[in-house]
C-alpha cells in the first residue's frame, strides 16, 4: 500500500473531507500509475477519485470502535520518529 495514504479512522478531531479526498487521490494515483492524467483520461481519473472519496466517507461513518480517539499530534510525532529511524544513516 502507498505510504502516503494515512489512516483516517478514530481521530480527534475527526477526519475532514479534504483529508479523505487527498487519500482518495493518492489511492487512485497509485492504482492508475498516473500522477497527473492526460486530457483523455482526466474525466475517468476524477470520477474514480470522487467515487473512492464517497465510499471512504461511508466506510468511516459506519465503522465503530471502543478505543479512545487518537491524538493527531501524537500520531504525527510517532510517524516522524519512525521516519527518522528508517532513514537514519548507518554507522560503520
């Protein structure tokens, strides 16, 4: 799965429409292989982004959990630490 697609469920504050749309765009880019589609494919590409965003919004609204909502800042800090660890230069 594309690393740029972020988990959107169970956050405080809740996910925004823009975040769902951005994740949908990343998903469609990944499966289509297009970063920016040609004019001939633009309508199909945008329709796919709209469809994925709509289904994603429905999914997020239907999901339930008993876990407390995650804090966005804490999750961002954890992701940044994981990234720093992953890309840390190796020492000999």
